[in-house]
C-alpha cells in the first residue's frame, strides 16, 4: 500500500516539476481540481476522473496564517495566477474545484477560504477537512494524522474513516525557521530557503530538534491510547528523521509518505465533485 501511495505522490511531483501533460489523458472526459491554501504554499492539483495526476502548480505564499486568510487580495492573485498557468498548459478552462479547511476552524473563516477560491474564478463544489483529504490519499481509516504546516500542527484521530476529534496547535514550520534564523544569524527568508534545501538537512535538524520534540510532545498529549499508528503529512514533515522523533516520544509507530507536502492537496482534488 505504501509503495502505491508514494508512487502516486511521485507522479504528481514529476508533473508539477516538468509542467508536461501526458498525451494519453483524455482531458474532455472530466477533470478534478483541488485548491490548497497553505500557510507556506498555495497548491492547485488537477486529476483525471480516476484520481490519477494530470498536472499541478504551486507557489510559496504568506497570505494565510494559522488557517486564516490574512491577505485576501494576495491570496486571490496567487490562485488566479496558478489557475491561468494550468489552463494555458492544459488548453482548457478550469471551472470547478474543491478546497479544504483546517480542523476546528470557525464558520466565518471557512467562508473566507471559499471566497478566495471563487474570486479566482472557480466554482467551489466541495469543502473538505484537511485530515480527511490526507487520509484518503494515505488510504487509511484509523490512526492519527498529524499535519505539520507552516503555522500550526493539526492532530486528527480517525476511527472507521470518521474524525473522532481534532486539535490545531500553534507550532509549525514557521517556528523551526525562527529558531534556525537565530542560530545562523540570518534573516527569516534566508533561513527558510536554507531549511528547504535537502543538502542542509543534517545541519538543520539538530538546531530545530527541540521544536520538533515539542510537536511530538503536543501530539502525545492529544491522542488517545488505542491509536496504533501516526501518519505525518505537511511541508514540515519533509525533514529527514522527523518521524523517528515522533515515534520515540509517543511510543507509537510513526510513518510518513514520500513528499508529505503534496498529500493534502492531492486528497483535496480527490474530493472534487
């Protein structure tokens, strides 16, 4: 199962990086589009009717903070820009899309998120909770999904495909970058770029480990005893070895898929109607 999940994510990653469309896809047969408004990145994923990746696009952004849109115009501009880029690549207009919300978000903030997507020219056909989207990609019905985003760490416990409960704690990738910025004595943006480069992981990890341990401790406090497995997703989970810290602190088997950043955007598109 893990291999097929990783293969699906790798396929999407390749199509985002190469910006090429497989001529075998019948674009007239219908496409499913997902829009993910993240704290650090905005991602649009396009799938065919069988949930196979067709293409995608992403852009770093600072328009969302802790699941709340703090720059509405900026968010609309980025989604519109990505939408146009994909339409030009595909040669067709993308009209409908699904989007997602963090667990526990207020109804007013849900409306703002859908308003962003609609203002960019989409008709929103579904709004799904982020952990539910991630669970669909991971093909799981039970366990804890820990979404390690830019501003927060969302912990959702699933049982028989349903979310028993969710919490969203204000510790995420932003905090790792702040610690790294202070340690390296560079500004925030430079530290963020340094953190994202895989060749720097061995240097970065010991510096940010105390923050990762805090995330693991938060997770331990917020999950029930009968959880048998923890699944890490989100951009912060891309750090090598992070799952080992979580497993040590929680004493629960912890795993993550290939490129955890793309899990939730992929799942959102799967829920598009």
